[in-house]
C-alpha cells in the first residue's frame, strides 16, 4: 500500500504563526522525510464558499496568498502537489454520492460543525445546506486521493471520524474501493493551539490576534510591543513577575531554544534561568519582548524573504498551481471512475 497524505487549507486569509506551528512546519518535515509516496495539498476554495457565498472575491484573492505562504515556508512543488478544489469536478461528484451515506442526524452531532454554526450566526439566520454538509465534501477530498494519512488539527478530528464512517459504509455496500484514512494530530499543546497575541484565545484570523507569516518586521514588533500583555503586577523592573499566563513567556516557551540565548541574550543559558530572574524581579518587559522579537524573526525573516522572491515571480506561482491541478485531476478522476464502477453506475 502507498503512503499518501492529504492536507490543505481554506483560502479565507493569509496564513499565520498558528498555522505555521500547528500544521505548516510539520508538513514541510513530512514532505522532506521521504516517508511518503505522495503529498497532496488542497486549497479548499469550495469549502470556503460554504460560509462566504456572498464574498467570492475574498476567496479568489486568498488562493494565491495561501500558495505564496506555502512556497515561502518550504513546501516544495516538486515533492508536494498543490491543487485547487474547485477545479477538480470529481470531488463534487464524490460529495454527491457520499451525501446518500450520511444522515442529517449524524451531521448534526458533529461538535466542530455545531460550534461553527453558533459562531457564524447560522443558528439564527438559517443554516446553508452546503455548510451543513461540508464534512461530506471533506470525505470526498480525502478519499479522492486515497489518502491514508491526514494531518489535522484537533478541531478536525470529527471530520476524519465522519470520513472513516463514509469509507466503512461505502466499502460495505459497494465493495472494497476506498482507502481508510487515519488522522495524524499535533504532538504538543502549542501545536494544537497557539494563543493569539492577546493571549486570550487561539490565534485566529477572525479574532484579529494574529502574526501573519507575511507581516513585515515592523508589524511583528508592533504586535509584540503593543498587543502582548505581560504581567499586570510587574510595574517596575525590580518587581517580582509572573511567567505563567504571561503571553511573552508563552511564546518563548513555544519558540525559543538555548541557541537563541547564546545568540541574543547571553546573560542566561536557557529559558528557565530567564524565567527565574523575571520571577525574582529585576528583568524588564522591554528586554523580554526584544528577545522574543529576535526569536520570532529567526523563523519569520527567511519566510518573508522567500515570499518576496516568489511574489516577484507570480507567473511561476500560477504555473505551479496549474501543474498541481492537472496532476490532481488525473488522480481524482481515476478515483471517481473506481467509485462509479463499484456502484455500477458506470453506464457508458
Ligand atoms: P478562522 O478565524 O476563519 O477560524 P483560523 O485563523 O482559525 O481561521 P483555520 O482555517 O480555522 O484558521 O485553521 C485551519 C487549521 O490551521 C486548523 O485546523 C489548525 O490545524 C490550524 N490552526 C489554525 N490556527 C491555529 C492555532 N492558533 N494554533 C495551532 N493550529 C492552528
Ligand atoms: Mg479557526
């Protein structure tokens, strides 16, 4: 059996640091591990339309933003296939067939969809059928590539469970055809849920608490200095401070290494020593924030440079997307043919 990954993103905005730690970084590692026969990355523009039907322009412009983000973090189009969902009609057909294998009661129980319905106000305004059924379209995406490994955030686990049920049911009714996928979930808390710069909620574009991969150094600095709360009781440098619940330290926990200390803050050997000093008193927030800026820039500066390089060569970016889509069309059309054959609706 081949080892095939399917993963992707909704093109509803530029990608941020939460996406980087939660999924992009690991995608690049998986891509370069040599452990996989195929890596498919789907830009889910149709899925994005299910709750943005009135704003297709936003989706259109963010397709290219997302591709630029991918290329700038190290997704390599010679190793990973980047494709656009709406250009793959096999996915629509599969969704249509799978909808017959799922009940509305089952979809209504999906906890992620439930909370998204609340968040988007669909509970009051009325729920678009397309949005309600998007877990079915995700099942189409995953199975169309015969993916056996699906790297997802925890919020996506119910989708994968739904897909597994569809695969089980399809294979039971029509004969062994679809590949049973398994989820690969992030290992640590930060990867699961990087908080926003406000420290309150998960970093999320709709909450406006993001550091985007494409933000300039000046914007990153402004976010750190202006939006990151430290310890409200740490008024004077000499005051003892708290590192728990202190956003600057939460980020340092996630991003800094001992090498960063050697390079930028040689007074300390590691984060424990720095934290101990902060707790004792005598370490100012300004120093901590400057260090965090330097630490984040180690990740962000090369990404920003790569992005600028690709942005100058936008024709090549479109070519990459077109080539990925041609390849994905072959794969997904073949799966659709297998599905129609299994269902014995391959009439001609
Ligand atoms: P929205 O505000 O529209 O929900 P978002 O910025 O939260 O957008 P999503 O499209 O919901 O981004 O995220 C897609 C995937 O990216 C998630 O399933 C998760 O794997 C990962 N992800 C997003 N935000 C974070 C975060 N703050 N920490 C870790 N992973 C994240
Ligand atoms: Mg979200």
